């Protein structure tokens, strides 16, 4: 049992005696002082008298609604952290609770390990949350060619970053079609970016070893969890330098308007917290390349900065487009790349629907075209299609787990090519 100070008091509010007993035992074993209440009628009085640092609060109780009580606690005792508990959890309820000031939201039946992780985070004493363990998966690219190695400038030591506060956003999954949302929580240094379900007892790291599929989007897969369509969101984390973050969601990152712009606003709403610990960028010191027989190719070569050049040649009305982006900070990303939206052809929609994809596709969240013209919107950039491909690459390349210094050149490639190149880099550099 770890020794705790007498001030580390936790109040457990739940009408189920068995739940209170289980929670009391696990928290007491960890050295916390645990108080209990079977309903919410005297909770505010107990908070004022006992000054707990944390309240575990059931949503569904007789006499008092947990959501209403949460609002009262945060209005009258804002310094007290509250973790909401529910046997009927969904992402909508979790988002509502977080917006009202809850530190986090967990589901019944409780995973006691997951509960303890959440409690430690709420008290500011959490160790890094663990993702999947086991032997890393490997992938083989079609071909790797290395250019002449050169002496690159030493890797920069960068401060790790997280958010100052938890933030939420709601939307619709592009492929699942379900109403979904994202809750972002700060994490301590060296935690990495972790995706989890609502209960957060199992997580999957944002890393190339956990890529599950790359058909029309990049998804991550771990034990008991699948996270779809991560690329736009990861592009924002890459560009803002967010190194430690817990991302709680339900199945798929929402597509929003088809771009990454609203995720930029979300990160800015949370505020960026620079942490004391440092990490170093990945410096590419030789050329890595993937070539396909159909002429698709993607490569990365040494550079003094991070950048992407993308060339595409699609049928009308897209045509030939080329754009080069050089990273100069999050403001340039937000202005030049983040607004570029996903796109598709009307003739492909029927095929994708048969595959169970694009169930959440709407005229408001993509650029839709037939053989002659764009059907539903005005372009934000003359070369918006090429810029969106760059957005995807920036997101996929954050799956190496650190910022990258190198110049990427891609022609007509997609997610599978991006991931193949990442695996070549990982193998070649021993990452």
C-alpha cells in the first residue's frame, strides 16, 4: 500500500452498495481516504465539511440527477474534480458531462484498473497510461531504395506538449454514419497519444505498429478497440506538436466538414501546455522510397525542415494538381492545409456503400464530383485536392510517434503507400 497524505480524500456517490464497496476497497488499498454517499442529497454538505479532492458521481440515482448535481458542484465548488460513472454510457452523455466540467467519464461495469488510472490522472499523480503490449507488427513495402547518406544537423530537442484542459467535440463518422464525438484529456510527459473508449481501461497508441487498415482511411487496432479515420486529427496534433494526449471516442473520429480545421480550433480551445520533459525529432539522413507498378510513388529525403510535395492527375474535373507545403508552424498549417476537404466521385459512392463505407457521407462534409463538375460546393483553394492529400500524409506520418524532419514527395499515393514508407523508415532507422 502506498502512503498517502490525510488530505487525499475521495467521495464515492452511488446508490449501489456493491459498487461503493468495490471502489472503496481498491482505493483504500492504494492509501486513499474514502467517504461514501448512497444518494446525492447531502453531497454538497459533505464536500464543504470533508473537502475531498475528488468525487466519483453516479449519473443515475434516486431523488437527485447526477448531471444536475455535477453542475451544482462545479458552480459552487469548482476546485473539486468530478469523475462521472454510468451504467448507460454513450459518447453523447460523456460529451455532455465533460462540457459541464467533469474531469472524466467511466462506464459500468467498472474496470478497477481503468478506474484507478482515471483517479490518478484526476489527482495529478498518474503514471503514463499503458497501451497495447506485445510483439510489434511489421510491414513490408514494395521496394526500398536508399540514396547517399549525408550528415544531417543534429536532432532538435523539443519540449513535450499536452493540453491545458479537457475539451470535447461532436460530429458524425464518415464511414460508420453514427453520431460520435471526441473527448481530449491532458496526459503527463512520455505518455504519447493514446486512443481509448469511454472507460479508458484499454487504449491503443497512435503508432504505425497498430495500424489496422488503410482502405479509404487510416484506422488503428488494438486488443478490444478499433479507431477509424485518424489521419485528419493526427495531422493537427503533428502540426501543433502535441505529444501527450488521451483521446476518448466511440469507434471513429468524426469527419466534421471533411477538413481538419475544426480540430485546430479544438486544440486552441484546450490551450497548449508545454511540459518540462523533452523529446527529439526524427531526422531523415537518407532517401527512402516506395514505388508501385502503376506509377504511384512516395519518398522522403533529407531536409533542413519538414515538408510535403504532392502531385496528382485525376479525371475531370480535378485534372493535374501540384502543391508544395513547408512547415513553418501551426499557423501556416491552419491557413494552408487544414481547410482542405476530403473528396470523391459520384460513380464511386455506390461501390463504397456496398462495402459499408461512407454511411456518414453528406454534401456538407466532402467535395462531391461527377465526370464533369463539382456538384456541391466551391473550392477553398484552386489546388484543394492536392492540399488534402498533403493533410493525409502529415497525419499518417505522425504514426512514427515523433515530429519528422525530411522532405516528402508523393505522386498519386494513398494511405497504404504512406504506411508502407513509414515501416521502411522505421526498419531502416531502427526506430
